[in-house]
């Protein structure tokens, strides 16, 4: 399993859509997890949602999964699917203090 750098799709950059090229001879799954946001206040990683699809236009908030601090399965693909698109959505409470926040998100590709 080899991956190429995730790059923004420039026509969709405002919507947070990114892509990854995959080269594998086996079916594979994608797992993801993250750390809680730190900074001006705390934001739980569950406020960040992710969706993947083999077609950029099919990445949708309605299909997204809230991240957790433990790796969880996001999607499965056959080895013939060589391009994955990712979308991310963050929900922030209006009472959240303004300022800078940071998190680390891990996206894990595994042959199955």
C-alpha cells in the first residue's frame, strides 16, 4: 500500500475537500482519529467530522462520522479505487472563546 500526498482540490478548497492517490493490490480500509483541540479553550474532537468517497462530489456532511480519540473505521475500498476524497466539517459553539486552536488528526490506510 503506498499513498501520495494529500492535496487540496483547488476548485473545492473552500469546502475543505482533499484527495489522496492510492496504489495497492489489496482491498483497504481507512481509519481516523484525533486529539481534542487545545488553545483559547477546549473543543472536543467529536466536533470534527470526516467523510470519504471515491467521487469528490459525493463527499457530504450527511455521511460524515464524528472523530474520536481512538482510531475508528471511516470507509472500505476495493483495490481498484485509486483516489479518495476527504471532507472535514467543524462545529463550534457560539460561546466558544475566540482564538487559535490546534489538533492532530491521523488518517490510517490499512490493507484488508
